[in-house]
C-alpha cells in the first residue's frame, strides 16, 4: 500500500526536509516549486562541496542529487556522504538526464537508493520520495526499537548477573555450612566411638605399663644390656599408644573453653620456647621468636593451657616437616586492631595445594607413622577459644605457615596472666 504522500510528516510531526543539489538554477527552481507544493521544506545547493557541508549541518530527511556538476560530480558527492557517519543514513536519489543503464548501476553502487531521469513526472517523483521517506522512517523506528531492546537486554543481563552472583554466594554459604555441619557430626561420632574405646584401652595399657615398670626394676633384667632395646621399645610404644588414647579422649570433649582469661601472648611464647629447649636436642630445630614492634601489649583472651598445647603441637608438626637442623620461626603480628596473629613458620617442602584443605581432618596425615590427630586437636583447641587457624604454603617455598588468629585485647585495662611451664 502506497503511503500517504499528500501530507508527509516526519516522526516528530515536522515537515520533511529535502536537500536539492543541482548546478542549474532553472532545475533548482522547478524542483523547489514542485516540492513546496508537495508540502516539503526545501534546501538547495549548487555543487557537491556545499551539498556535503549543508547535509552535515542541516541533516535533511532526503537528498535529490544531480550527477553532472563542476569540481566533484554526483557520484563522488554521494560516496562522500555515505562515508561520513553523520550523513550515511540519509537516502540519496539521483536526478539526471543520463538515462543509460550503466549510469544507473554506477549511481546505485555509489550508495543511492533510487535513480530518476529528467524530465521527470511529478506524480512519479512524489511517489518515490514518499516511499523512501517512509522507508527511512521505518528504518529509524526499527533502529530505535533495536537500541531500546539492546538496552533492556543489557539491563536484564546485569540483573540476572547480580541474581546469579547472589545465588552463587548463597550456594557457597550453604556448602560451607553443610561442610561445617558434616565436620561437626563427624567429630561427634568420632568422639563418641573413640571415647568409649579409649577408656577400655587405657586400663589395659596402664596395667601393661605397671608390669613393665616392675620388670624394669628387676635386677637381673635391669642390669642385662641384652634386654635394654626391647624394654625401651615397649616403653616407647606404650607411651605412644597412651598419648593416642589421651588425644582421642580430648577430641571427644565438647567444644567449650574451660579457662578463658586475658593473657600475654609473648610471655606464653617464651614459656613454650623454654619447654621446647628442654625437650629437644640442642640445635635440632632452633626457634626464632619475633614480635611486631607495633605491639606494645600483645594480649589475647584465651585458655592458656589449651593455647600452649596448640602452639606446641604446631611447632612439633613444623619440626617433623623440616630438615634436621633447620630453624622454626615463631612470630606475633598485628593484622587488625581486633585480631592478633601468631605464626609458626617451618622450612619444609610445603603441602600439595589439593591437600591443604584436608590437613585438619581426623586421622588424615601426610607423615609416615603419624596419627592424623595433631592438627585436628590444634583446630579443636583454637576454635574452643573462638579463634581461627589457617595453614598456607610460603611464597616462595620452602615451608608452610600455620597461623592462629585470636581476639586482640591491646592496651585494655584488664589484669593479665601468663602461663608458666614446668621446668
């Protein structure tokens, strides 16, 4: 269906603007009168350069372009109009006396939408202009609709991305809680099972140890060097099993602190190092102790006995993972105003990244002959005080850093105690 060409109007309700380009003043006058009669606003240009400038400035709805003009012809004018971002969408209709097919093809190749030969028929000119104006209006509306659709798609995509991010966070949180619940249930079951077994095993062990001590006092056995290796082996194995039973019983206890109080962490570390030096061969794993100079009062809320055992266990684990003769580093640092970080650094070969998350699992061990309860107990003790424990590989290697994170008291006016180790 042919659009209404009697009362053309742009989408904004204004009359369409047509730029007529022709170097013949008579042709310009005829076209202008005709187009004004068709209810268009008419602009004129007498050469290609001025046509390009006027089209760029006025942004007409359509251009009627002659081919034979001085300096640059209509073909080149059209090509330049189509090369400019500001004018490439304006439809161009060639109006010329050149009627040969090759000229029409050349005009369409230059970017024109139509080709009218002179002399023209008024009705044909009116119809063709109306069709191309209508097409341009539809194209403009389609472009606007596409832009609006793209904007809505981008907006919706952003909303979906935000929703997906929230869902991922919820899933991660759910998995973390699920993992924590599973670990808690696992520890509860282990505690129930091992607690009963440990009590049943400790009594026979104590009896064995008593018999062993009595045998050891027998003069004939005590003075016979042949028996000494066997007796020491029995003692070592019984003591090892006794410690394992004690650890199992400890794991069976509820996660509840028994003696939380303010204490100076530096004094506790000094006491631990004294105990370390008493129980280890000199030079086997010397300990270097460092405190962040900014910490004038490195104090925490903790259970001194459990904290001491946790740190000592970490140092034992670090020593077993380090070459003989290599040192350990015990370091107190302040990462925030609310938390105090105690680090135990070893010189070992590190832990495979895929195994880092498992080091605190009960009975999981990376050492030959290990029980897999040392770090589990440490985590148990630290969490009973409301703290955290992390283990990471040093960058660069060698070694790992085990880090305890506890509530920092700072310079609060609270009476503090230090834990003294027995010498």
